[in-house]
């Protein structure tokens, strides 16, 4: 079957009846659609028999619960960000500028609303207060989600192992488990990183091989989390283990900041997959031994 809304529930129900259920990603189904799209011809039998075909593992109820939690949290984060941008835009039209960032807005907005000399109308002040209330409510909802995610991560042994990887916290750990379970759907860490869109493409012509941009396909939410955490790790690289700190210094010396961030996110994704798939604890890289002259 094609992987779609409700397919995991239906897949589990069919398995209980003794059927062999395989879910195909939508992008792999499309090439086999020969005529107009409809459910009965979406997944051709030829596609299922291909030895290289990749299938979507059927998620458990616990994984779907985690996935739902992250989806709701992300929606609230987007709404809070949109409200912040709207406040900054409305104030900019009245000649009042604010620095980017939620903390700067939260610190400056109360003073702006109380300042009688900035010539803001009463109607606009009322709208800004409503937006401020909405943002505060959303922030409270996000914090409740974060606390729930932290509690779940503290109870799951697999999350504890993932959080030992530099840069991996409760959010990425739970989101990864919700998405791929034990990682068995991927034969190598590179496959997981490619699914996240963190592996550069390859183009070969005239005997020369060149690397192109990343595909940015797959799980956009997870990719964003890995890239943001990679950026944080790069900023705090001196606080990492000696082996990883040495590797980061070499990476930054050879690559531009944006390229280094994606490269580190790629490495983090591979380490996360290895920890999940092998069921082992994370082992920091060793510092290379240099013989004394």
C-alpha cells in the first residue's frame, strides 16, 4: 500500500489478520502509475517485487503518539513565530524597530505599549496586547510539550543512549524514534542521512566526480532539528570531547560555515542511526595519537 494518513493503523489491522503488509513511500509509487491516479493502481505489483525497493516500517501506537506530540508542538511554534513577526511588522509601519528574536520582543513590548509618546493609536495598542496574550499562551503550550517530551525521553532507554551523542537532546531523540523506530529501515547511516536530505548529490561526467547540493527531501522536520543543533554544536565546539573538538576544528578550517553545519548534521544523523540500529551506547571518537619526534 501507499503510505498515507491512516496507513499505519490499517497496516497493523491487516497484519493481525495474517497478511504481509508493506507500505511504499509516495515518491516511489508515482513512477508505477500508468494512467490516471486512483487507489487501486497506485502501487503496481512490479514495484513490490523489486529487490531494491524501500518500504516504510509500520509505526507502533507509541511512535504515533510521539509523532503527534511533535506535530502539535511544531504547529504551536509556527504560530508563535508568526505572531512575533506580525508584531514586529506592525510596529515597523509606525517607525518602531525591534531586534529579531522572541526574547527581545518580550522585553521591549511592555514598555512600547505603555509609552504614551510613541503616538500609537488605542486600536493598535489593543491589537498588540491581544497578539501578546496569544504569544504568551502559545509559549505556555510549547513549554508543556517540552516538559512532556523530556519526561518521555527520561523513561525510554533508547532516548537515553541517543542523548549521549553531542548535540542530541530530548526533542531530536524522541522525534527520531517516532520517525524511524530502531533504524532497521536503513542499511547504513548514510541512508538515514540521505533520507533527511543531508547528503550531497553526486554528478559524474568526463571521468570527474562532483558533489552537488543536498536534495532536502524526506523528513523536513527532523532535518531542521539536526541542522539547528549542528549549528549550536559548532558554536560550542570547545565544550565537546577532545576527539570531536579536533574534528570540528578541522572541518571549519576546510569548509564554509553553512557547508560545515550541514556536514556536522550529516555526521550527527549517522551517529544517531548507529546508536539506534546497533543498540549500543555512544562512544566518543578517540583523539589521534601523534608520535613524538
